[in-house]
């Protein structure tokens, strides 16, 4: 039996779902496999993953993944494949189906012509093509008897590579987990088709050499909404911090291994982060990781290992030292949050003149040029400045300073831009925006939390204290300890 047939036989006699390790053990113990190989568990895992993704069946049953690592069988709704009427026709079926596979390259006959000449429906031909794409008959000198699964051959090849290069075992296991995650997150409309022949065509197209280029062309021009990617993040929260937390979760699941950025992107894409766009996730995660490492140095949670691979710093340290560094890191983060919260509350207590002084400092630091100061209007301050990012008449901007005690009322700035010949409006408040607030269509809005974050990052109203802390250097520890391994 092949690995797929043995798995179906084992699961049909089982009371419920079984782990892939137990399935492989029972298949070996009952001597169901025609070829065991060096690593039957890895071969069984690869075969079951391929069977779940391709929805292939044997004897009217197909494999179903209940949860990661656990599988069961269910009856195939399409029913078992039609049996050939005679032995000579069944033996000749593979020879008729093989040219149909190569018809795309110009070899052999067309599938529809073969179906018409044999007098059988197209669905039967599609079924035979589906079987031939999942299994093949190995040469006599290969040591594999009968029809063999492609997944079995690939798994045996991977097990031989692992024996020669043990350091690749973790890489292969991470690739298998990523493939399983992508199989679970794949939309149903890609695999559920009315005809089995059509399903095989979809799979061949996706696995073709140009499939990656076609998918990237379809995604070109797609707009990724960062706000929708993290629905729990409010306007005052840092979206990149949420992305780094998700990356830390993926690296934590890697159990101390360093992971390539593409594998990180695959795991985050399965979670639906950034609309599942792997290209956007790779770029955004790389920028966020390198910026965090550059900003925090040894206090960063992450370590860049080169070749676009990253690892958690805590995985390279003893547990007590890692916990102490995490406590220090969290204390610094809480300090920053407390400073921003205090500054935001302080801005809410300022009147129009004091708040305008803070806004003037912000405008000067950001490169706005002062043009005119207007008289206060209904408890608000008004300034006319020139936006450095715009040219000509579009650069003239009206700045409206609204203290928290005045309250948010769009009528305070409606029509004021036209009166002062301004193209845009910048509204700054000492409080928070209400849920019903709509920012100006021809401008932007800043709340107290935004000003507080700028004050902390720019050092206005804050001061930086340098504290020296001694930390372990994992590179030195690992380099010297490696002499004894």
C-alpha cells in the first residue's frame, strides 16, 4: 500500500481522529506499507498534508484534517472513481492518461479527443488525470513496487537530506507547518469545483513555474489598509507595536529557532494580518524589526541573524536572565506610556494661549512657516501657516487651536479657510476626538495624544536619562561554548 492508502485503512478502523505519529506507527506495525523509508512519520505527514490540500480520495474515502496534526476520514461526496469495464482497458488507462498531462507542452493527444475516441465521458478522463498527477510507477531499479505517491518520494528524499545535513531538519519542519497553515487558511472557492478534472487544472496552474508571477500581478495595485489590519488598535496606539507583537508570537512558536522573514510572513498571512498580503507583510515586518533593533539595541526583543532571519533574544539567554531583561524592557515601555498619558492630560488643562504656544513650537519643528496670526474666535486660536509639503496656493493652511474646555464643534472652522484664502485646515485640540467627529475633508486633525507622542519623541517637555545596565552577550557565550560541542 501507499502511505495514503495505509492512512485511510488505519483511520477507517479507528474510533476517531488520530495524530500523524500514531497513524504512521500503526501502519508500520500492521505492515501495510509497501515501502517504509527512513522516516515514515515525516513521509506520512507530507502525504497527509498533500492529500488534504488536493482533496484526493481512495476507495471512496478522503483525508480530513480535524486540527493541526490530527486527521480522520470521511466519505467522498463525489463517490469512488468509476471502474474500468475490462482488465485490458484498465491496464491501458495510464498509457492513455500520460499524454494528456503533457498536452499542455505540445506532447500527446488532446484530452477531449482521447475521450471521444474511447467513447467515455470527459469526467472519467479527468479522474484518471487526477490519479496520475498524485502517483506514478517508479523504475524497477528504484526499489519501489507498484504505484507510488509523489509525496512519499519527496519525503524519502527529504529524510536522506536530513541524515546528511541534520541542521536542515528544523527548516523542513518549519516549511511543513507553514504549508499546513496556508492549507487551512486557503479560501474554499479555490478547491471546490464541480468537476474533478477542473480541480486538477487549478492545482497544476497554481503550482506551475509562472503561478507566483501571476499571483503577484493580480495583487499589484492592491491597497492595504493598516487600520483595518489591527481592529483593536485605536488612533492613539502604535500599529507597528501590534505588528511586532504578532512577529514575537510567531518567533515564540518557533521554539528558539531563527526564522526567515518569508516564513514569518506566511504565518502572519494565515492570520489575516495586513489583508494577508505577503509582500506587504515582508516589507512592513522587516522595517519594523530593524527599526526596533536600531532604536533599542540590546534591549530589543529581537535579534537579526543575517540573511533575512530573525530570532527572539530571550531564546539565546538563560531563563532567569531573559526574564530580567523582559522586566526591564516592560518597565521602560510603561514609563513611556505614563509620560505620554501625563502630557496628554496636561495639554487638556491648558487654555487657548498656552495651547497655542505648544502648537507654535510643533509647527516650527515640523517646518511650517508662520504667515499671519488671526484674532481669537469663540475661544479658539487661529494661525495661517505655509505647509512645507505643498507648493503654491495649496501650501497656505489655516491652523485652528481648540482647547479641551471649549469642545469640538465643526462650525468653529467651517468657512474660515475660504475667508482667509487657505486651501487646507489643520485642527488641533487639547482633548480627544469624540466618536462622532469627522476630520476636515480638506485638512487634518491632531489630538492631545498626538501632540504628547511628538513631545516625548522630540524631547520637548521631556529629558533623556542615560542609565548603564550590564547585559549578557549571547554571541560570546555561544561562540566559546561551541568549542565543546
